[in-house]
C-alpha cells in the first residue's frame, strides 16, 4: 500500500469513472516504495490526450504530440500521459514517432529501468511486470528488456543509469553495465546540456563517489579523459594517501551536496595531470596546479554548456583552493578581496573537504591553519571590514566632486584606496581617503 496525494487519486478516479484505465507510474512509484518523497507524480492512462482534456477543467498541452497533458488541480500540476509505444529511434535519442496503445504492459515496456517501470493504483495495487520490486529490494539498476537494445535506442539512458545509481546508492546489474560500456561512445549523440544536467544530478546526490562509474564504464575516457589520468596518477608525497582521482572522489564526499561545491571538488585537482613533477627523492610536486585546474575546469564546463555563474564560481574556487594564506588580519582581508566576498565562505568549505580527503599527516598539519583562517574570517565578518569597492567609503562621484577628471584613472585611484583600507580598516572614511588624493594622484602621473 502506497500513500498517494489527494490530487492524484482524484485524477485516477476521474479517468476511471469515464471508463479509462489510469495509474501512477515511474519515478513516483519507485520513490514512494523507497520511502522517499517523489518530486512529481506522473500518471499513465489509456485515455487519449483529447479525452483527458475534456475531463478536467484546467489543463496545459505540455507535450501533446507525445501524449502528455498537464492537469492542474488544487495548487499542483500533474502530467497525464497516454499509454505509448516509442517508435524506432534514429538518432540515438529521439523516437522518430510515438504511437498510442491501449495496453499498460506496452507502456511499461518502453521505460528505461525495471525500478522505473512499475505502475500503481490504489485499488489494484502494484503492477510490476519486469521485477522492479525485487530490483528495488536488491538495490539494482537493470534495463527493461535487452540492455544493448535499450541503450542503442536512447543513449541518454546511459547517463540516467549512473545517475540513479548515485541518487539511490544502487549497483548496476552486470549485463546492463556491460551494455553501457559497449555503447558509451553513443553519448556523443546526446546534447551537452543533457549530459550537464545528468552529471549535476549525480554530483549533488547522496553518493557523488559513484562518479567512479563514469570511469569504469569508459564514459570519462570520451567526455573527460583527464579524469582517467587522475584515476591512474599516484601522488608520492606525505600529504596524500590516494591517487589524484581517489582523492577527488573523497573530496566530493566530504563537501555538502551543493552543485557548485561538488563541481569544484570534482575539478579542483584536474590541473595536477599537467603540473606533476617528481624530484630526485621521488617526491611528487604539483606546483601551480590550482591555476591549471581553474583553466581546465573552465574549458570542461564550457564544453558542457554551463552558465557563466557556475563557470565563474568554479574557476575562482579551483584557482584558490591551494592558496597559501598570510595568517594576519590584513593578510586575510587581502585574500577575501582577491577571492571575492561571496566566494570566500565556499572556498573555506572546499579547503576543509580537500583537507579531510588527505592523509592523517596532512590533516594534522593543515587543520590548525584552516581553523585559524576560519577564526580570522569570523573576526573580519564581525568587524564588517571593507574588502571590496562595494563598501569603500569613497565612490567615483566623490572623486569627481573632489576635482578628479572622469576616466580610467578614477578606477585606479579607487583601487589604490581599497589597497590602503585592506591594510588599515580605520582609513575607510571619506575624509581619510580623500586626504590621500594628492599622494595617489601624483603617483598615477
Ligand atoms: P526523477 O524525476 O527523480 O529524475 P524519474 O524516474 O521520475 O526520476 P523522469 O525523467 O521524470 O524520471 O521520467 C519519468 C519516467 O519516464 C521514468 O521513471 C521512466 O519510466 C520514464 N523515462 C524517462 N526517461 C526515459 C528514457 N530516456 N527512456 C525510457 N524511459 C524513460
Ligand atoms: Mg520524475
């Protein structure tokens, strides 16, 4: 017995009253059985889209050509889709045509994984034609039907299999796994945006370390070959007890489930594949890898068509994750300024996670300085220190009023004033800063 929302049972009963079969189906049934709260409830029905529209007062034609109508009830929207058979797939992604059917069994057969191919009706109970319940119990992702055919039809299922494994902490059934390996190359047919979405879902899941499955199935070899290098690159130095790749997976596990933080964790050390040098004692060094990681992260995220906000954040956080802080109040203010006020607290989370994924030797040495940086940061926040032009006591307009000619030198003057304020917060008053003008002005010409 599954608890279903009132609106869903209203929709099912309305359809049934009119003589049409209808069931809750797919992800919502899976999640409800697992005791997870479903994100949305989807309904599958024998009724044609037109018939669905006639039965409900408020509907939206969300994907009417694929048989999907959204029914608006109370304050929610519910996708009601007509039983469907997907026609042949020509491009490895989109069925060239869909056909409606009157058989629930055919609709369930087109679905990707057994755990996603169950239907539920409050009076009839669970309809499970492909062993979904058993696979849920055994925590297994298994393709419905012949795995190779299913991944050949739609390569996005490759990403979905691994993403579900991470969200649910499931294993991938061996034949399904082998089929993924065999058809990994077909991911080239999938849009970068879809790959981005699936990877982000995996990274922000409860088990980001399942990213390893992308490596084991040969997907990173195609999409992100640097990751394969990371997995096989040792780090012979006392700070590390893992390869670069293993360390990366541990860093992702140690940071909270936020997309920017998890993407940063994934990419923070990618620059090590280009900066490794081994000294005469056999010790590995990775000088300047933060900078290299930042550039490589930018290229990779751009290739996945990421938005500027994410790219910028990950660039900054990877860039400074190996920053050596000057442990003074002024040193920290300068660091906050350099990194950016908004990014700084995120950087601290990355530094902590990165440290926790290192050897005991490293933790012992690095955690005290991390604590110190946090303490200095707290003090700086409490003091409401000015660390950017936003809170500098002098603005461009004040300079003009004081007789400075508008132009690029204005920005220079403001930046120099900020430099002084970073050293000495007491200078952050209009009077004190404007008093510096003659000195700054001459130094510029
Ligand atoms: P979530 O919404 O939590 O990501 P979900 O299982 O609900 O997971 P949706 O993308 O919302 O996933 O799709 C709903 C259902 O549609 C799935 O449970 C599955 O039965 C079917 N489905 C979705 N995408 C595919 C696909 N690419 N191939 C086959 N069936 C699919
Ligand atoms: Mg869903």
